[in-house]
C-alpha cells in the first residue's frame, strides 16, 4: 500500500502487505512453473513485483520533489 502524488506522478510505498502470487512464467525463478528447477545458477529473473494499491491520493507533489525544488 502507498500514496500516489498527482503533482509529480510518483508512487511512494508506505508498507508492504506480504501478499504474494505466482506469475506462472517459466523464466521467473520464484514461480512454481520455473523451467530450470535443478540448475543453481540459471540467470532467470528473481525480482519481486508489488501490486500498487493506492491508500491516499494527493494532488500535490511528494516530499522528495518538494525538497528538490
């Protein structure tokens, strides 16, 4: 969950829910459908993706952009 700022277009994550899902892609190391099940160094993608759920929608810029100005 996070905050969306329309003034600058940034999404600022406040906290992670811990809810996971399986993308079912064979080239994803974290998926149950991973094609290299026994290989130790296969080089497949191992990055987590996060569903962006907007908790608050602000019409201003985020704090980082306001400090930059």
